[in-house]
C-alpha cells in the first residue's frame, strides 16, 4: 500500500496536477503529472461513480495505490501525480492495470525528459 505521506489529499494539489500537468491517457486510466517544487512526490486517485458502485470503486482505488507503491521512486521530486480511473478499470485484470499505468508513466516521464533536453 502507498504510504499516507505519499498520498495527495488537498483539492488544490489535485487541481494543479490536472489543470497544469501533462496528461497521458490509456483505456483504463488517465494520468496527470505536474512537477513544481522540490518536495517528495505525491499521488492522488480519482475514481468516479461511472466506474461502479462503492465496493468496485474502493477495489480499483486499492489496486492503484498498491501499484503506485512500487513505482513511486520513478517520480522526480516535486511531482504531483493524479491517476484517474476510467470505467474499464472496474473489470480490468490486475496485470493489465499495471501495464496501463506503466505505459502512462513512461509516456509522461519521456515527455518531461524531452522537454528538459530542449531547455539545456
């Protein structure tokens, strides 16, 4: 499970990541990444009612938190990452959800590296 200190809780942090961050979409999820400051990375999760009932939403959220625990070290300091689940996440196998998350993170981090290269 993702530690409490690594979880995003404040609405303004969610808003900053979603409105100002880069976005990478996959069929089961959308990831928004904004990097500002030098604090430890924070991760937030959005699972709407469109995904399913409360039991299903909580299951998806637990899976995403567990998956992010092993991927947190990939995020640079100052990262605000919001992972928003799409309705297909409710029926996705754990391995498929993991692969989708990896692809979204790879895409976001590659974009960041290429934009950093252009500023040098």
